[in-house]
């Protein structure tokens, strides 16, 4: 249920009211019965966690189990030094 803040125009007292969206707005002060004004207040909206951008829209990365094509080359090719030609000997 939303919390609305009001300020009395007569006595200056501020108070909160728990109201459903369909409930009528508060029109009089609880202390002095003067007219009230609805206040704008900060919301309690918090972003927590890794965030939607990091999980949904940022660059797509390959799953951790997959390797790049360069890493899939056979080990024999990587471990052998380049062969010499007859002209180099």
C-alpha cells in the first residue's frame, strides 16, 4: 500500500498516510482540521545486483566452458619450433 505525505497549510505539520490507490485523497489535517497539500517525496527504488545492463544488453560473451578457435589447435603444432629449410642450415 502506498504511503503519501501531506503538509497542513494552517499549522505546517507534515504527516504520512497509508492509502490505496483507489482511496480518496486526504483533505484535512489530523491535528487542526486545516486544509492540506500533498507533497512530492523521494521513492524507495533501489538497484541492486549486477544490473540489467550487465546481464541483458552488454556484449555477449561465450560461456566459460567454450574456448576460442585459436586455443583449439593441436598441442603438437604449438610445442614444435618452426622447421628450418635447407637454405637456413
